[in-house]
């Protein structure tokens, strides 16, 4: 099974520069960014079955990752205006 990588720069390549800028200048963005990547790694490990987890747990992590991505995306859009 191929595991998709969902790092933020891969997911939103058009925001590469803004991601870098916000990580350096906005502590809240940096915190959410770090949390997003921790959860993403855990989901990838669950998908690869190297981190045992129930389907429910995996789905909860994916939902949390999506919520974080939505927050980060909103901040990126606001920063671009």
C-alpha cells in the first residue's frame, strides 16, 4: 500500500513562501503547523501499520489533521490579502 504524504508544502505548494514566512513570524501559525505535522506523521504510521491503532482512532486523527489544515489554510489566505 502506498502512503500519501500530506505535509503542508506538498498539500499547498502555491503557499510555500507564505508558509515559511508565517512559521517564522507568527507563533500561533508555527504551533498549528507543528501540530499538523506531528498528527500527519502519526496518521502515516497508522496507514503503514507501524503504529497500531483502531480504524476509529485513525479516522479521528485524520479529522483533526483536516481541521488543522483548514485553520492553516485560512491563515495563509488572510496573510496573502
